[in-house]
């Protein structure tokens, strides 16, 4: 397994220490640089080019966005920020993901999973999750004593039920032994959104948004207060990414 070479660029020492610790816990990553500002990182990139950067947005001197624009062949990027409103700009910059500070290990690992799929496209995870070809627009889950075929396009939403998840499609509901976070990793990027710790929705299936709930077909699902503003903003602008 070839590790992903990566670097940290952040003006906050504590943020750098946390990311360095998280990277050390993931065997898929190899840390090549830990920089306190973008100018320092530009110099380091000439000596130690990397495939992925964990990039702070608000930094003195060059911002994270200015750093990327200054590079001829910028690496893949996962933005780190203390400000949720910067998420929209991050998506416009084609970031793999953004991490909102303070960063939790579980959320960090989910971002790395996305980066692994993007940078190691020949790996098994990408084969399972990709929806770029007709042969990869479905998956199988264990249910009812066998394997049930589920098409991504037919999913309305997914609900967590403790150790199980319920996958609700246009014509059936399937309950399988799985975690919602594990299943989220296998969904096509940009097609689904986790609106609540217990719910993932198919963006195209949403019929309306009212207060802290959304409607899909005859179902009404809650949107968590922490996700509401970002979710509505992304829906309105048409810039949806999986979280």
C-alpha cells in the first residue's frame, strides 16, 4: 500500500499538533511537512512535494485560497477552518472536504477516506463507491437471509437504528447490520448529505425544506441545528458535497 504524502499548513500551533497526531494514527498517510504559514509551505513544496495538504483558510499573509492559486499544480486539499461560512468557498475550490475546528478524530478519518478514494482510485474502496460507470451504480447489502441489490439512484434516505441501518428506497425498505458512518463512506460523493447523526438523504429526492425538517416523498426527517444553515446554503447554491 503506497501511503499518501501529505502536509499541514496552519498558523495555529495547537491545530498543527492535533493534525500531526491524527496523521500519525493513520497508516495511509505519510507526513512530509508541518508549516506555520503558506509562504513557508511554498518553499517546502519545492523540496518535498506532496499529494495532499490539510490547509487552514484564515492565515496571515497568504490565505489558504491564495496559496492554492499561487501553485501551478496544486495538491489535493482538505480545508481546515474555524468558520463554517468558509465551507462554501472550499467547495468552489474543488476541495476534497473541509474540517470544522475543533476537529474530531472520527471526522478526520472520514475526510481521509474521501482523499484515499480520490487519490488511490484503483483501490477497492473506489470500486465499491464510484458511480462513474454503469457497473458501479449499485451495491449489495446482507438482509433477509441473502444479498439485496440497492441502486444509489433509488435511495430516498438512510436511517441509523443503533447497530443497524434502514435503507429506504422508492419501493422498499431494507434493514441491514451496518453503521451509518460506514455506509456513508460508500455513497457517491456529492449525491448524498448527512443532515443529522441518524439520517443521510439523497439530495435529488428532497421535495421541501421547512424549519428544521425536510420532506422526502411522504417522509419528514429532522435536520440537526448544527447542519441547518450550511445545508440550506449548499442546497440553494447547488454546491452539495457528502459529509
